[in-house]
């Protein structure tokens, strides 16, 4: 287990609302990332921010009353809700914050389960600001992590300042045995992800000797330039940069801050423009694998560039097509209306309706064509480039390797690329209609070449045929009306208005009636809510297991899950599997080779994200006893 204190805001201020929303997964996380929430000295989680702000206002001198830290378990460790509360309590006690207001949330959006904790440093009893652990927060969190590992039986981290003896006692190591990190936590995270050395480690190794040996500013600039570095002043300090990478001068060594260098070398002097900075060769990862981080980075940049260039080129082409269609339609209308129509009003009204019909149909056809064109282009590329870890693992996957090694030269199936290309369906809109002149100034619109019109354009209003009143005819009539007038005023009985509302929701049309427009927005919002991903709270309310442990996004890399299907939701495209006594795993139906039935005992086996999971019936073992 590790404890971590994230970087604070740049303005050095606090916002309980933003911090609590992040800890509880309201912002900054995917749906269902938060598995469990807890609180201390708070009445309600919904009013936690207000309660903390009210208490913080009792101390006007404290500018940053909010404190944020993280406890993270190993990838193979899954704490219970009680263990999460216990771990937070131990950490708060080590930080001297056990009597303060706190809110925490257990999150699963990474490979390691971790809990974010938001604390109010203002004491609810004395209204004084508490300095966590007297300022030794990292030391206190490390000690708390060792205690949590001992109490809860997790694997003990052997590096760091604290150790654990055979009796489970946590003690501080001797000074000579303490393993101090050479670089910051951020740089270590980068090294763990890339497998190579971070810029901070390289800079410390190469620049620190130069800083201790130079005797003047000009000599310092020359020696740095030979290694490909540039020293420049920023604000009250200075930074050393190389390309896009930079590091603060004070981070290189304790004796290398700008103020200490000025005491030794005199007032700071800018680099002479005559000093040429040599270009540094890019650092290559020292991984034992054939494929290094640098090779991965180059291929990823080339792949992303080829994809973005192709999409950009297609978008420019499609924008030109839309502009050409707009100008062509506008020119045809101007040519029509520029003629003399005195005494021919009925004929003009007919032509106006026909022009609106033809132009709208051309726009719909172009929109559909361009949408299919974009989907077809994206199907040539992966939905996202693999991570460095997946890239190394999948070197034996020839199909995936060829795609990111030679982007755009190998077609992928829609299942591999993650792009869904819709199948050709029956057209249910204005494109399925034809127009012909009727009696007087009316224009009749018939579907599929039939003679009887579904609706008629009378000039200032569109009238639908009661015998052919369907969602298809209403949608087409509304599309024509929206093209002519924008929002459309609806008159008719309740059944007809219901059809108009349904068509407006489904096809994105506008209604001018205030009550109908409000109902359309209400149903659109409800539709979005029904299509959103299910949350852990919703699963808990289903009461599928006692004190359930919920996994919204289970791993799909060579994983197997055996258990009973206890819930199936076709609308949301998910099913829930009960593994063991209380573990609930949410599977997406589109990732399974078939839709399971509720009550089935199944073993669901994932190969990777690009293949559908295999489903096998799990044999139910029954216990027998001899008589």
C-alpha cells in the first residue's frame, strides 16, 4: 500500500465543493468508478461541502483549510467497505486529523483500488487550523500505510522509512537503511509507465556536477549548452530546459537554487546569444524488450498524425461539399424568385413547397453520405492507440501490430476497431417520399410511389391524411415544415400531438407549441438518462446481494468470471453476474458472444478488448454424503 498527497491548486486556495465532487466521483471520473463512500462528523454527503465551508469560515486566517490525500492498495488487493473505513481512520490518526470533518470515496478507475480522502483542517472544537502531522505528512502517511498493511493483512512494502518486525510492530529504520527516492514521485510515475529514465533523473546526473564546478555565469551557460540545456530566469527562480522538458533549478540539488548561485557567482546574467546550444539526442529506454519506449512513442505519434490528417482532409472535403450544395440551392431559389410571378401566386406556392422538399431531401442524403464516409474512414484505424504496456504485450499480435506500425495500410474489421457501422435500414424520413402538384396551389407528398398522398402542403400549412397517420408520415411532414418555417405550430387531437412529440424526440425536430416543446425536452432528457451507464448506487438498490461488492468495469484482459446471471437490462445493454457470495460484475452485452438469460450459471471468458467474450455453462457441483 502507498499513501500519496496530490499537488494542490496553483492559486494555493481550497474549494471543498470541487474537492468533494472529485473524491465522490461526481466530476473527473467515469460513471460507476466510485464503489463506496464514507464520512466523518458530516450529517449528509450532499451537504458535506456546505458543512465544511461553514466550519472553515470560523477561522478567517486559514487560507487553505482543505486537505486531500490518497491511499492505494496493490492491484491484487480488494478491501471491504469496513477495511476502507478502518484504513482512513488509521491514516487520519497518524495525520492528527482524527477529530476533523472528512469525506472519502473508494474508486476503481485504475488497476489499483484507491480511496480519495477530503479533510477539513479546522478543528470543530477549537476552530483552530491543524497542521497535519506537524508538516511531516508524507512521513505520517507512510507510517499509516505500514500499520494498515499489518492490521488488515496486506503485503508489506519493504522500501521506505518504516519497517515491520515479526510481531507486527512498525518502527523507523536506521538512517543508513532508509531508502530515499532520488527523484520526485511524478518522475517515478513516468519511469514506471515508460520503463526509461525521466528527464529529472537525467538532468540531476548531468547538470549537478556542472553547477558545483563552474566559476561564472558565462561558464555555466557554455557548459550547459554543450550538453543541450538552456538556463533561463522565470519569476523569482530559474529553470533548466531541453526542448519541451524543463526542471526547476532548485530541484537539481540543495545548493543549486538561484539565490545560492547568485551568492557564489554574482548577480544573474543572461546567456550570450553567440553561445550555440547543441541538440540533444533523444533518450532511448533501456528495456530488455526489443521494442523500447522511444520506438513506441514514435509509432504512436506517427499513427495519431496519420489518423488526424486523414480525418481533417475528409472534413475539409465534406465542408466544401456542404458549401457547394448551399450555394447551388440558394442560386436555384434566387433564379426562381427573380422571375415575374404576378398573377401566378398558386404556381409560386407550389414551386416553393417542391423546392423546400427537394432541397431538404438533398441535405439529408448528403448528411447520411458524409456520416457513412466518416465511419468508413475511422474503421481503418483503431479507436485508440494501445498503451505502452499493451503495445509490448501485443507484439505477437500481427493484425494489431500492423495497424499501429503501418497506420492506414491495413483494414480492420469494425469489431477490432471499436467502430460500429450501422446497417442499411428502411428510410423513415422525407427521402422516402415523392412530390407532385395537386389541385389549386397544393403539393401532394406520396410515399414509395403510391398515388394517395400521406400529407399535402397547402402553402401556409401542411395537412396530413388521417387514414395514413403514422410516425413515418408525421416525421416527414415535420421535416418539411422545419425546412420551410423552422419551428412548427401543431394543431390537432391528442393522438396526433402524441405522434408529433414522438417524432420530434426521435428525429431531433422542433415544435413551436410551448407545452409540446417542453414535453419534447422532457422526453429527450429521460431518453438520455435511460441510455446512460448504470451506477453502483443503482445496482445496490436492486438488492441482488447482501453488502455487495460492485465492479462496473471489470477487467477484460485474459480474465474469467464464473457465477449466476442475476440481472439483465436489454435497454442499457448490460447484464450483472454474481461471483461468489457478494461480488457483482457488470458485463456489456455487445462484448459477449450472446445475450445470457437471467438465472444461468455461466463462465464468461475474456481474451482482450478486441474479441467477444466466450460464454460456457458452468457445471453446478452438488455435495453428496455417504450414508
